[in-house]
């Protein structure tokens, strides 16, 4: 059967807010059968997996941590870096052997990878045992595809973004902190980034729908929500309804949920109004992730980032001045095509001026289908590795320096689970997104705790519990 690689979806114009009710199929057909879900990639993928879990649970499946015990295996994939592809294909190699032993096993591959041109057909041709291939624009169809049977290979990947679904029944990973999508896709088209091609153009949810979701989470006892989007501070620009991210952020804060966060921001869209709202409300956490990507204005232009080194520093300083105690982290790419030693030194100059609390650092690797992939990747791998090591050393030093400032202070920590530091340890995050480990027990999880910090490390803090507060 010669299936097209990508199918066209009905497109919602940027001028209208078109939402439809999600198809929440319920069935006992698979009652007691097990699903194994593996997630690759960013926070958006993690939240998409909560939707996938909701779909599978509604069909009667129960979760298993062992893929060999599963009746259906679902891979929610990432396309940002090449090694993400390699990990998926490597795991599919193991699944292939399992499929021979369990021919009734259903194998589904979804997420960003299938949205890339050619990948869906590659899966069809090289991995014919994969039963279902779906994309980021039609997760809602997964239940129907499973219900219709798995004797054939279903490829349903839409090339163009469609409607926004509401009333999705998520199976959330936590009872205390929740992701809340406020938008999908991105219109920035940074030259190295595959996201606009895998997740489509920016589509913002209607503000009332977002607020209703947050109100419901508050009723259920959630202590923290994170507003989620590829570029949250561009929220509302496509709706033309007269409100923007600053408006939304303030309305969410007014609902009174104890902790409000957001990721990820683009410096180009970070407004003075946003800064004022963050500074105004105590329940908007003083933590901002503000991707730099490069400190060289030349490289930033090649990346299509729309700001200069000087503009970034001006914004950074403005945030630091207006939001007391704010913690700022960033993303940085080294080895972008044509990055000279001088360009890299410009990046180090910004890092030394900003002294970030932390950073996600990456070596550039071209992604097929992006404009940057057409530029010769002319930086030697050993040079990239050396620059990354130099950068990480400086970043880690500043991270430790910031963490040492917490020693002796009392901070509020939302305990989210057990720590990997010992059987009697639990962990959670401060308002400024610092990971804290304390001695504790199961009953501590899901509470906001006052903690006195006793020791600082580069990537975490140790502390002693003082008093609990069910806020």
C-alpha cells in the first residue's frame, strides 16, 4: 500500500479561535492490558504524553514500566537533535525482536519525528512491524486508530496544523504540579530550529479556556501550574483579541493558585508589561528561562534570533532590576556555522556579565529541513567540544556561586517526590527553581515546606525541614 508521507489537515486561520471538544473514547476492550510509553524531548512532549496516557487509560489499558510486558508500546518522539532519532531507532531495534515473540503487540510511534518530511515513510519501509504512526497535530486520533485494529499499518500524520482541542482528559504525572498548554507551534523560525516544521505555526488557546483549566486544577488541590508553549510570551498575537501574555499571566495569578511558572520565553517578545506583572504578584515565581543561544550579534543574526547581544543584556538587566531575587537560566549553542573564536568569546562575555543561575548548553548539529542545514557546518568537532567544556566550566562555577548564597537562608520548597540521594530523602524546588534535597518521608510529598539551606552544590541544595504549610 503506497501511503502518502504527510496528509493535509484542516487549517485554522490565525484570525479565528477555533476549538473543538476532544474525542475522549471510553472502552473496556483493552481492560487489564498493559501499555508502555516512552517519552523523548522537551516539556511539550512530556505534556503530550499526559494526553496519550489519558487516551490509553480511557481505553482500559494500565501502565507498565517494563516494555516486554506491554500489549502496546507507544514512543512519543523528539526531532530537535539527531541523537534523539538514534535513540528511537535503537529502541525500535529491540522492539522488533519482541514483536517476533508477541505478534499481537501493538507498536505506535508519534510526536515530532513523524512530522519531519520523509520520516513517516522511513518508519513504514524500514520498520514495517510498527502498526501506528501519528504526529503532533493529531494525537487526539490515537484512540480511534487503536480501536480500529492493528492488522495494518496506519499512518496518520498531518503536514499542516489544524484545530485546537479542548476538554482533553489528561492523565497527569503529578497531583501537585501541572503543565497547562497556552499555545501550540511557533512563528519565530529560528534558522536552526525544526519546531515550526514539526509543530506548525503558532496557535493560541482562548484565554477563557486556559483560565477554566487553571481554576479546575486549583479545585483539585494543585499547588503549581506551569504555562507551557514554544514561545509563551508571544501568546495571543495570532488571536487578535486584544490580550497578550501579560494579560493572561495576570489573570492566572488572580485565580490564587500558590505557584505560577511559565516556559519558554523568547527575548524578542519579552515586554515591560510582562516584567511588571511578574514583579506585582507573589504567586508568580521569580524564575525566568531566557534563552540566549549566542552572545555574538553576528551569530544571532545567522540564527534568526531577532535581537543583538546589547539588546539581550539590556533586557536581562531590566529583569534583574525590577524583579527582586529573580533567578535567570538560559540556553546556549556552541559551534554554530561560521562561529569564530571571537564570536565564542562574545558568548563568554555575556555569560560573565549575566552570571546565569544555570544553562542548558548544546553543540550545534544541523537538522535537515531547516535553513541552517544549508550552511556548511564548518566548525571542527574537537573545537565544538572544547568550547562546550569551557562554557560548562564557567556556567557551573556561577551556578555554585549563586547556590552558596542560599546557605543559612530559609526558603519555601514544594516537595514533589523522592530524592535519588537516599531512601530517607525527598526533594523539590524553591520559588527560584533550585533543586533541594531534605530528609523526609512520603507524607511530605505534595506540601510546601519551609527549609533552612545547609549546603550548596553546583546543581542542588541540601537543607533541613522547618515547618510544613499546606498552602
